[in-house]
C-alpha cells in the first residue's frame, strides 16, 4: 500500500514520528507523534491508532497536573494488592474494564479512585474493608433475588 498524498503540495507523504507538544493548565509534554508527514509542507495525517498516542500523552499530562495517579502507579498498586484488573474495578470502582483503561492511559481515574488507590498503597490491609463491603452487597443481592422468586 502506498501512503497518502499531501493535500497541500500533492507529493507523497511518509510514515514518521515527529515531536509534538501538548499544553494543559500551563504545563506541557513533548512526545513522539506517529503519522503520515509531508516534507514539503507542515501537513500531517493521523490514524485512529496515531491519535491514541496523543490521547494517552494528554491523559498522562492531566494526571500529573491534577495530582491523579499515573498509569504505571495504578498498575503497580493493583499488582501489589494482588488483584486482577476486573477485581480492582469491582472493588475500588469504575467497573470491570476500568483498570484496563486506567493502566493504558486511555482513561483518567476519578479523584476518588486515585485517592482510594493511594490509601491502599499505604495500607494494603485496608483492602479487606472493601472486600467485606463487596461480599455484603453480593449477599444482599442474592437475598433480594430469592425473595422475588
């Protein structure tokens, strides 16, 4: 497959990575942005996968500026707690696929999730409190289900 043609100059574009800088609340991040680039102009074309790179960089910057946990820290804490991504989402919040998205940088955690993880990182034994609440909730749902039948 040949690449696209530059909309400004008509010359063929080529795949490359170029530095891109994003700004958020006075802070910035520079990262390698993949895409189709034209050497004869400043034009570029980016695929959905390319845009995911910039989305993740922006989420990382927002996490840093807003004082939220970054993806690597979320993964480290979850593993320290011995939880799967699905278990973490059910116990700590966000749902069964949330931690997959937090850990790749596709989604920022809420301040509540970030704070809960920071507390659990400091005191992993506190996970038993969340597990007890989860089992009470499951017991109540089972009781409700049986009384409806």
